[in-house]
């Protein structure tokens, strides 16, 4: 998910400050909301969400999810 301050979708650190790296759906209070989720699982859930709720085609959602999610610091 693109992180946008105006949309209020930043995750939060333990001190309540905003995380510049992760969204609120993945990261809250300094911890990942699903610490056991794999990169492949996150890509799959992102593709499902984007196609069901945001009007993306499967190929476009897959490409975007792979390009963004696999580059997150969490998976390095």
C-alpha cells in the first residue's frame, strides 16, 4: 500500500509516532500485525484485495504487489 500522510495510513511505532516504512494494516505499535506472514502470503493477499476492492486487473495487481512488497525492508 502506498503510504500517504493525508490518507492517515501510516503504521505506528511503540511510542505512537508514525512509521515511514509500513502501513497501518501491516504495522502497529512497533510490531507487524501478522508476524508469521510470508512475503508470498502478503503478495497474494494484496493481489486479492486490489482485484476485489480497487478495480485492478490480476496481472497489474500482481506486478505492482511484487514490485513493492518484495522490496520492503521487512523481507530483506
